[in-house]
């Protein structure tokens, strides 16, 4: 099963576990993948990249997963630097929260 999620700048593609079992992969976050490339296996079920890009999220090799668990996320922009750290929008939200907390009176 594959789902796409609209983001501020791009659409990320995700794969969800179609069967329960142990995920096996030799891929790593930040690695370039091609559409159709097998990224992981779950007890014989193959999980292929729905589009080309960079792995943004990936369940660790050897981890047991349940049906419907998100196991792969791909960023089609293709830049490994964009899949690490905090994105601009979450960083601004965090900064705003810190600002509000810092302005609260102390007891």
C-alpha cells in the first residue's frame, strides 16, 4: 500500500506494511532510490519505491512491524541534505513555542 501526503513544498510518498512480520533492508536514510526499486522485505512481501527520490524515513532492519505500519518515506526532491534535521515550518513553530514559554512569568 502506498500513500502520498501533500507538504508545503513537495509530496512525500510512503509505504505501509502490507503484512505483519520482520522488516529486512540494507538501505539507509538519505540514500537515493529509483521508482520500482525494492527497498525492503517483510516476510517475503517486497516493498518497492513508488517514486524516485531520497529515503526520508525507514524502519530499522530487523524490526517487527504490524500491518499498516509506516515503514518507508521518500522525498522526491532528491537532495539528501533536505531529509535531515528539522524542516523550516516545524523549526518556526518550535521557536514560537519557546518565545511564548520564555515570556511567561516565573513563580
